[in-house]
C-alpha cells in the first residue's frame, strides 16, 4: 500500500509564504547597515525602520554592539528555507518523503522561534523591554506568534501522518489524521 501525504492547504501555503518572508528578512540582516535607515538599500526594508525600534535585534543597538545572534539566526533561516523548498518540491511531486522533511523543517522553525524568545527572557528583555504593552502586543507578540502557532500545527499534522503510517493506518482509516483530513479545508 502506498503512503500519500495530503496536508491541509494552509500547510504548503504557510511554508511558501513564511519562507519568502524569512529570505527577505535574511536579506535585511546580511545587508546591514545598507538595509537599515539611512542606508542606500533601506527602501526595500522600510518597515524594518519601525520594527528595529521595537525589537533592537533588528535595530542599531544590536548592530552597533556586534551582537552575533541576528546573523546566526539568519544563517539558520537559510537552512530552514532550503528544507522548506525541498518540502514544497517533494509535496508537489507527490513524494511521501515530504512529510519527514516537513516535520524536520517545522520543528526547526518552532525551535528557532522559541530560542529567539528565550534569548529575550534570559537577557532580561534586553531587546524588547523598552516597549509599552500595546506596542509589544501589536508589533512583537502578534507577528512572532504566527511563527509559534503555525509551525506547531505543521508539526502536529506531520507527526500524526507519520504516526498513523507507523501504526499501519491507511488513508480513510479511523484515525486522528483521517478525521482531520475530512476537515482540512482550512
């Protein structure tokens, strides 16, 4: 029997959109200071002027202090992006290996995001502690929340598909995945 991977539409959509955003983000980080306010390339990353005042990892404080975390995170983003494009190519070809690559990639995305948040917590909110609550919610927690919630959903989905297959459940079997498959119009 053949294993088929048919995720809800939100998964490949999220993976494609988030990967393009992450690559754009890498461009900003790797091209600093030219991509920052006052730089000749800033026009391509204008909203980062505001975001850099909210999250100093993206602003002048981290750049001027030679903080290595933004560059290290962006390097890991390149690996994550390669995995995401691999997932999308495998998924588009109907290759069931996509599920494993997707699980690895989503786990990497979630782990990296949690690490990012842990760095803030364990540094005493060094890069974001200056914000008022409304700014923090609107411009930091909400956008970063997508990088926690959606990869978590992807992990749940991919792990469930792998689990069902290991248990010998095929498409249409009474399983958590089969039930969710019926509702996958997300």
